[in-house]
C-alpha cells in the first residue's frame, strides 16, 4: 500500500504549488485534488504539474452531473498529456443536495447515470469513436490529443452498484469515511469480484488523520467541521454499516504507534492507497505530514 495526500485547494496557486512541492519532498506517492467549489481539479493538476515534476496527481473527484462525458474526456486527456502521464482520473456523481441545489439537475437514478456515463467516458478516454444513446446520455464523437495516453479511471463508490461499476468498467475505486473493517468486508470484496479477469483494481481510501496528544479535541474538531457529511445518504449508509455515529468516528488520532497500527489495518484490509487528509493546528499538522511521509517510505521499502 502506498500513501498519497489530499491537498485542500482553496488557496492561491503559489501556496498550492508549495504544498505539492512539500508533499513530493516528504515522499508521498500521489497528490489528490477535489472539487470543492474553488479550483477546477483538472485545471489545477495541469497548472501545478507544469511547476512540480515527478509526482503523480489524482482527482477526488471530478463530478459527473454537470459535465458531458465527452467534455470531461477531452479535458482529462488534455491534462494527462500536459503532465506527461501523471494523472489518475477519479469521478463520482456527488450527492443529491449538491446536484440539485448547486447545478439545478434532477437527481434521478444515479446508478443508471454513472453506468451510462462510463459507457461514453471509458472508450472516449482511450481515443475510440463513441456513438452512444442511452437512457441518460447521448454522445457521438472522438477525443484525440496527440501524445496522450488514457489516464487510469477510478469511480467514487460506496454502494453495491457503483462498487460493481468501479471493478467492471474502471480501474478501481475511491472511497471515504470508510473504516478498515468496512473496507475489508464490503468495499474490497465487491470491487475485486467485479474486476474478475481484469487487472487487480486500485482501492484508494481517503482518511482524516492527525498526530496528536489530544485525540478528543481532534475528534471534536472533525465532528464539527465535517458534520454535513453524516447526513449525506451514501456516507450515512457507510457509517451505519460499521456502527459509526459520524465522520469523527473514522478519524485516526493519536501517537506514532497508534497511527502506524491503524494505517497498517487499512493495508491488511486491501487498500492499495491510503489518501491522507491531515487536520489539526499548524504545528500538529506539520508533524502529521512528516510522520506520514516517513511511513510512506517504510511501506515502499
């Protein structure tokens, strides 16, 4: 298992570049950007990748509803060419409250939507001609960017249908607010079974963590900051499956020994990448980054 890092992208470009350079120096395997209403994640990968060589990037995630799959394929393959093949494209449908309030789309049959979306996106990323008419999407055309290779494609998934699609149609899954037990008992078996006969799927799990002497304060902070996540249906089902009350119950908080033990549980559960989201006051967060950078090197050894 490798260790990547999710970098919050609500900062000026110069700061994000500095954060990515720091992640590369510390030894993280990959940098992940999300779509939180600030930078477009693929545009950000293109801009930062031109300034920071070597380190791979991923999107966690590009949202499907407001982007036609041919348009997303064009941008993704263009970004892939711009960063010399260092992109992993993570996609997901987001959540009903966001899709309907922010973009004004009707949240109908999200599983069907993602399946139809992949029917266009997968061949388009590979440069194959697309002529598709399904229940939710119509597309006809080809994406051709000289020198580009298709980026690996991951699907954000929690429920059975999207986990199946992540294994059958894509190169793996991104999941979050998932404990090691849920990963071992639910996520990994579903994706692995769906990927039978194909290359072993990537299993990327996003986890909030902090190296701290005050785990209770850290849990209180996460409970407050990420409280809305507990009310989103896909996350709620994931938490309920493991008997967890809210996102704070997934937090890894404690000393070096406790954190290393918890991270290795994710490796034993079948994660191929631990995607760190570091939290805490600045000095604490710095110690967290340094610890996980060292641990990343140990896991590679």
